[in-house]
């Protein structure tokens, strides 16, 4: 049943030794399909002057940037790519409901670790179709277990030198304007922090003229009683936030459409729904009103104006209001 499910998906081909670099002629057909089904809507003209890379540890981490990514690809016609560091196999504990979908006992650790890397990459591409993702770079590091200790992936389970080398290749080949990461607050998943640290250290080692602006994302709600406070992750000075730099925000709750009934929280819900193997993920639907972005200290101060300009553009609602006759 699992094989039949995957083969029905036009974007699916799994070749672990070849897929991350996408250079083998055997996946030419996959590339053709991915261009149609994984990028912005067919017929859209892209603004190739705006390129964004999202660096994440797990398939589904992109959900924290859903509104921003969607607006960049659909309204600004920019390109957004994803660099996924782990294979996602550690999510087997949350797969109870997905067992009926995929036809295998995913909550059995051995079975889950065997099948989830394929399943979760496909789910990411399904979500990416909604967000308008252009390219996927799969680094296939071990998704070992849940921990808040970033040293577990950095010192034990990831080939960190490989990760940073691949990120360097990706960023050197494509000169991105922005790189989005999850803000490495102390209490978050160790993999999230590790992915951000790898991205920051990679950018720090680029030539200053070639460095993209890198931001740390976090979410908040209108009902929050306390704001997130963050200056840097202890022990990792590369994560320092630039003093006095503004915080940039995308408001998911902005209303538009007929009778102002629509918001960008709908986009986040759509893409969260694609991650069916991670049952607890669905509880995040309708959570989070704001996507907040922090400006790391390794960025040049001159980049603040460029970042402000981007977020001003993201505030613009491009949907034309329509009226309908009443019958």
C-alpha cells in the first residue's frame, strides 16, 4: 500500500545517494515534474532578483515561515528553496493516525525509521507545492531523537563538516538575498538550534560581499502575555542578535477577500495538513498570529534597510477586491 501511495504522487522519486545533488540523468523526469508541481503556480513570472533559502532540521519546520514564504513566491514572484538537514526518521512516535494512511506500522521504531525518511520528504514537497518552493536540498543527516541539547546532533549524530560544506555549495551556487532559520532559543529542539548554528557558521565563513542576510524566525500570538527575549544562545556567539536592530514581523491575520473572510493563517493550515505522518503537528493549526524575524549580528548593518524594504512589500495585499450581484 505504501508503494502504491508513493507512486501515485507525480513528484516522488527516492534515490538517497543521488537526489540531494539532482545531477543524475535518471532523475530527469522527476525534475520536469517538480518544476510543475513543486514551484509557484504555473504561468507565474518569477522575480529572479529575490532569492530566499530556508534552512531547517526537519520536514515540517518550514511551517513557521509559511506566510512569509507564500507572499515572497506568490506576490513578489521570488524564489524560495529549502535545505533540509535531517531525514525526519525520529518522528515515528507521532505517527499513529498516519498508519492507516500509509499502510505500515510507523509507530514501530524499526519500521518508522525505515519508511519515514521517504514519507516525510514527500510530505515536505507536498507542503512546498502550496508555499511555492522551487528547489529542495536533502542532506540526509540522522534524525536521532527529541532533545533540547544541540550538542546531540552537532557532536554525535550529524556530519557537521559535510552539512556546512553542502550549505556552502548551495549558497555559493545561488546567491541568496535572505536565509531564514528558526530562532535558536534555549528551550527549542536541539536539531532546530543545530541547523541554525550550521547556517550561521556557513555564512560567517563566506566572503562578506557574498553573504546573504540571515534571519531567525519565531512565532507569537496576539494573546501572548510575554514577548520572546533573545540576545544569543549561550556558548554560540555566532547566534548573537545585532543590538538595536529592529524586529521584522509578518502578520498572518491580515484580512482580505470577499467580506474580508480570508487570512494567511489558512495557508499555514493547508501546508501543516500535508504533514500527516506527524499527528501532533496538526495541533498547530490556527496557532500563531505573527511570524517574527530577528536580525543576527553577523549581518552587515546596511542590510537592515533591505530587510525593512522586503517586509514593507510583504504588507501589501495584492488581491483585488471583488463585488458580486445579489440574486
